[in-house]
C-alpha cells in the first residue's frame, strides 16, 4: 500500500477522511483562537500582576501551545509516516480522553 500512496494512488474514500480531519483541525484551531481574549482575564484572577506582566504572561500562555506544536509536529509526522496515520489518530484519542477526564480534578 505504501508504494501505491507513493505513486499517487490513494485508497478509495480518502477524500471523506481528509475533509473530516481537516474540519476537526479547523474547529480545534478556532477553539484555540477563541481563548485568546479570555486568557488575560483568567491570568489576572491568579494573582496581582501589573498590566505589563499580564500581557507577557498572556502571550506566553497562548504562544507556548504553538511553539510546542512546531517542535513536536515533525516527530509525530515522521512517526505517522513510519507507522501509519490511522494508528496516530487512534493513539491521540485515548490521550485526549485522559487529559479531559483529569481536568475536573484540577483545583484553582
């Protein structure tokens, strides 16, 4: 199958899978973008900060997501090329479920 993909022959129905994954990534990106106006309000509740400190901390909190994504994406992309993209999607789902299940235990 890898040789078929390399020659440009994709499996039947790959368009639907591609559009579904693209839509999921787009909605996730919108969710990240919609948190930006509220990050500074949340950080202000964590302590007494000057306006400058609040801006710096808000920028760091928002930017670290994309910086870490830029650093780790080549690793996950390479692993997906070696092991398969379906396996990477199946790996991500339980990790995301675990992360969301422990969120209520976070105090603050």
